[in-house]
């Protein structure tokens, strides 16, 4: 008798535990949902702006302080150009100023002496006017020489090639010791925000609209992944170009977190080009045993495993679901752990 009671209690506890487990699990109602029909195309990573860092003077590149892939800030020195003639011009300008300053000192002394002689009546007024004019001429020559030296110094400072904007260095087409002319590129910098540019066949042009969501595949031209370093990423079509070139329409896609991509890197993108109705469930509802996919369907007598054939991942709103090709019917209550 006691053994029968104990067995009854164990069965009751097991049933209660099973009911509690089912209660803790969520249920997803499998109903036909409208999802976008996607087409897989390759898109290239682009930068909004690519600006060159140019030499402002001609000369020989003395140092290069950046390499391809480096991040730079605005006005950072990326290279130094040296023109030996500028140093010689600066020395000549300084020597000319010293000569003019000596002449200016002599002219000032002569002017003071003649002013004293005119005050005592020992010199004519015309002599004073002549000396004062000579003093003004030398003064103006000194000011002009100092301005010329400032110009030479400014040219010498322009040997520092600065980054026009903050960004990533794409190319450095020169080497130390190279001779360049004024205006030549020393480095190109991707200074704008990264985005994706994709090209779609003309037959899908009518279905491409601004604001549509796209799904990015994994890096390395691989398929869509969700584990490891390739997390599923979504983007938004922000611009569709009105011109069709060579039978293809071009569109731009904004995606967060493209800063670690390479410029012109290609990645797989799934673009919505239509709509269709499917039965889809969350990926967490699927389990694999012995190579067969199963989902648990809740019923009046409890949950039971049902073998299904999953298809591709589909985007319903902002939720990523797995399409079920066979095994489920509309109205089935799928248990989601």
C-alpha cells in the first residue's frame, strides 16, 4: 500500500515538474507572415569623402610619418618636404635686412645732425628735406625686406604636409627621398563615414525603395553567420540613384559599425525585392537530433516533437526568423525555450 502511494506521489511530482517546465517555456503561434523576398548581391564599402594630402611646395621628401591604414587627425603632419633653396633664400633675406638696418641707422644719425645744423642756421632747409627723404626711403626698404623674409619663412613652414581631415590613410604613393612638385599627392585619406554601395539588376529597380532593410552577410565574402566574429548586421537603404547604368541600378546603404572594414571591401548583402507569405519560427525553437531538425508543438496532451525542414532566415519587421518549409501548419503553437 505504501509502495503504491509513493509511486503515485512520484508521478504527481513528475507531472507537476513537466507542467512547470512547459509553463516556463514561451509559445510562438505559427501563422503565415509576409516577409520580404531577398536577392543576394555583393556591395562595396565606400567612404563619403576621400581627400588627398598635397605638398604645398616642391622639394625632396625628408620624412614620412604615416603608413597605409593609420588613423590620422586633422592638421596632423604626415610628411615633411625640404627645399634647400629656401634656406639659402632665408640667409640672403636676413643679410639684406642687416645691411638695410645699418643704412637706416646711418640715415637716422645724419637726419639728427642736419636737424641740429638747421636749428642753428648752419644748413639749408633743402638739405634737411633731402636727408629726411633718404631716411624714409631706407625705412621703407627695411620694412619691405622684413616682409620678404616673412614670406620665405612661411614657405619653409609649408614644408610640413598636413592631413586635411581626420580619417584613415588609404595610400602613400611616395617614399622618403622622392622629389615632388607643389600640389602632388603625398597621401590619400578616407575622411568620411563608411557606407555600402550596391548594384542591382534592372529588373528589380521598381522594388528598391529608400528606407528598406537589408541583411549583411559575413565578412570575407562568406554567407550570413551569427556566431564568432561575424554577427548578423542590418542596414538601411538611404539613397537610390535615378540613373540605370549597364542594366543595373545603384543604391547606398547606411550600416552602423563599418569602421573596421576596408575601403572597397566586398560583402554579401540580402536586398528585399518583393514579398511572400511563409510560416517561420524563432531559431531558438529549433533543435537538431541525429541530423534531423525538430520543433516542439504544444497540444492539449502536452508538447510533442515534430520533424521539420527549415529554410532560409527571413526578416519579419525587426525580428529574424527561420522559414519552415514543411512540418508545421498555420495555427500550431510552437514551444520556444
